[in-house]
C-alpha cells in the first residue's frame, strides 16, 4: 500500500472515532411541497386532480390531497396546473453539435465540449431531465452536470459509437490518412474526438467496447447497418458479423449493461436480436414479424419519427434530387408508428438530431408534435417520453449512475424530476413544446411559455410561476455559434 493511501486511511479512521463526528447527524433533507396540482404520473391516461406532492431531498416522498410538509419546507402553489415527470430523450447527440462536415473538419474536442454545455442547458430548460446520448465523449459533461458546474439533464453516455470499416460511423474522407489499408492506424477527427470508433474483428470491437466501459459508458452503441448521413455505406447494408455483435453484447453484459444498435432492416435487426441487443434505433423498414420478435424479447424501438416525415423534404439542406425519395419513404412508412404499437413493441422517444443548435431544438419540438400524429395518441407519446423511457434507462443495471429511484414517473420513491405546465398535455401536446413548425419555425431558442417549473433531482432549474424567470433561465445566447466557425475559415 502506498504511503499516501495509508495516510488517507489513517485520517479517515481517526475522523470516524472523534466524538464530534459521532454526535453529528446528517442534516434533514430539504423538503419542497408543491400544492394544488393535477398529476400525470407517466403511466395513466388521466390526470389525478387536486394533489399535493412532497419532495424530500432528491426523491418524491408523498403524494395525496392532504399531504403536508414539515417546518422549513419550500412551498410552491401549483395553481391547478399539471404536474408531470421530467421528459426523457432516448436517442440524442449532445456532442455532435455542428453539421457532420464541420465536426469532421473544423472542430476540436474543446469546441464540442463548450457547445455541449449550451445544448445540455437547453434540453433541461425544455423539460428534459434525462438524455441518452448515442455517440460522443459525454463522460466529462455528465460528471460536470452532476457536480453542478454545468446546467443540464442527467446524461447516459454511450461513448464513441462503434462501427466497422466503411460502416455508419466511418467518417474518414478520401483525403484522410487511414482511408487506405496501409495506414489504417490513423484516425479521422471523429475518432480522435471520441465520437466514434472504427473497429473490425472480435479483438478490436472488444477493445472499443471495453474502452467505453472504462470511461463510464452506461450502454454501448454500435452501428448495425447502413445510414442516411454517412458516405460509404448504402442504407440497405448489414453491418458487423454475428461473431462481432455477440462479442460486444457479451462484453457489455459482463459489465451488467446492454447494447443499442443503429439499424433499419429486417436482416440487420434479426441478427442483432439473435445476439441479445436490447434497443433498436430508427428501424423504419422492419416487417411485422420482426416487430413481433422484438416485442417477444422485451426489446425497445427508439425511432426519430421525423426521419419518415414528408416535411423532411422541406429541409433547405436537402439536395433537390433526394426530395422525391424522401416523400416516397414518408408515404411508404406512414403506418410505422401504429404498426409498432399493434405488434406490442415498446417504443421510446428520440430526437436524434445532429447539427447546430436552433436546428436541433426546432427538430425536437417538431418531433414531439409529429409523433402524436403518427402514433395517434398524446398519451402514447407521453409514455414514450416518460415511464417507458425511464424503464429503458434502467437496463443499464449496475452501470446506471442514478439508481436511488425510478425516472419518468410520479410515484413515491421516484426521483423528483418534475415539470409544471399550463393545460393538459394528454389533450394538447403544445403545452410541453410540441410544434407543427419545423424548418419554418423561428430560428432562435425561446422558452416554452406554458412550462413554468423544471425540477431535476429535487432542485429547481426554472421557475417563473410568479411571473419572474429564475436567473438560470435567462442567460443563454439566442444565436448559434457561427462566429467560431469563421475563426477557422478566414477566407470566408
Ligand atoms: Zn443517432
């Protein structure tokens, strides 16, 4: 044992023996009583009227019409508004906060990190109290949010997504070292910054998986098939052999956690299911039989429904020749959401947007509204953003950093992650930010006017119930970070 460690242990023993330490009891946790609210609990398709909810420390202690608090409690008059669980985004990219080409060519990890602080803050101000990040070095962001240095939701990091060579995560360009086999050890900027890993064969995929676990990944994200935004892998391709996938799943299971896979097709999903992958991202092209198999295995589908919206064709960045295809896909898969439900699949909300800030936020709010159209029910979508998403987060088992209570529900013992909104989201999804506009929405970030209180972990981050914004809520810039990009391109 090192001398330093010996000294630390000796000091700890002495401290525990001192009479002062024995006499002192932990101070009572702060109580907050929210009175006169109608509760959406994340599980039931109706509000429970006229409730009081008592928060003690970071957990919900009691719920009921006559519940009271002790001396020294903070009391908030809910004014007959709806109290609901904080929202959960099951598939987001907090770190890929510029367009792919800019990330690959013009940013370094510090750019991503500083920008991610603003992305995280806006998630929380929009009522998202937990985000599963599906690719990027969010480990330090999570630590610094939890330590109180940065304002943001609870983060579930995947670390760098894992992709085969010429897979959905292979962003090396022809000009990059590493594009040819001779210098395959060299990395793209994506890999250097920890957004993704290119790994082939069992030894390499195991190393990439274990590296992410070592860094604090709560789940492992792999690329199980082709994609729309990557350059060298047609969307119909199946990626990773069964041997590679099963090795990754086993390595994750050895740490008590699970694997999430980017995928679109039956062939890919069934191979991934055979190995025990637990969440299927996107997955738009799968058949009813595959959906039934996913349901039977208790796995989840986490689709960003804007990906099959006809409105996607209105994206000004969309190359004109792609517009007819996008429209056709929207038509062909119009029933995808309803088919998932009919086949008993558990579905979780996903914003899955990469890019600059205003784009991402507009897409997220559009996604909330668009989902209610494609799944046919506000309640179903609210469950996807609360209780079902919270259940999915718990799949991380011992790697889940937040095990003291449930998330996505209002019940005794759950985390005090709470929102107070005007109106009833079961009837009107716009009260939590759902927005019919997307590319035509205002470009600047504006607080959702019907969302009045955001509490995470028992702490209030936004409260304008009495007409005043808390300081946290007003100190974000309205514009994107285009100034930074100009620094890199003086010729512009
Ligand atoms: Zn994604």
